């Protein structure tokens, strides 16, 4: 894998991030690639960027946004007041899949959680993503809970 830089996303990264989110069978149904950029993305980015417990990150390879994920740092009373790191919105650009970028990105994200004092790192993944399930398990994640969502 070429040199990779991980950093907080900027507003200028939004179109590339949306393109990554839309680059799969599920994302194609959920994301809006129209131009101009949907204002909802800009509003969401602004809320994420202003929240100290949110970190929208990008992986940069040769000036390209090659990957993205969002970290949410969650305080809680359970586990003696432990913080959790929640990883969501993970995507790697097609041309970088299988080259180790995902492993590097997760190592970086987990280190961010450690630095924030998190007791554990958790994530959810769609049942229709068996390749992602295998990847997360290869990193040591355990399918220990059942998740539920309610669309509003």
C-alpha cells in the first residue's frame, strides 16, 4: 500500500465521501450524487464537525480520498462510566480494496479511540455485507450483540 495519511475531513472532501458512500449496492439506493451537492450533506457535515465527540475522517493516498469512516465517542454510565468508540460509514475506494488500506484505517481509528480513553470500540454492519463481516472478524471484532433500527 502506498503512503497513507489519515486526517479529519474538511468540507471540500464531502463530494468524494458521498461518492464512496454511494459506491456499493446499498449506498446506490441511499445517497444523492446530484449536483449541486444536496444541502443536507453540508448541514450534516457542519453538525459533525462542530461536535467534539464526532470525527469524520478520510484516508488520503496520492491526493485522493481513498477511504472514510466516522468515529463517535460515546460516554456512558455502564462499565463504570466507560467511553465507547462507535465506527460507522466505513468505505474504501474500489481501486484500494484488498490492498491493506482498510486494516490501516481501522488501526488508526482504534488508536484514536484509545487516545480518547475508550474502553471498547463497536460498530454495526448491514446483514447484506458478508465481506465486511469477514473483514471485521479478521480484525478481532466479535459479533456479540443483535442490533435493531427503526426508520423514522
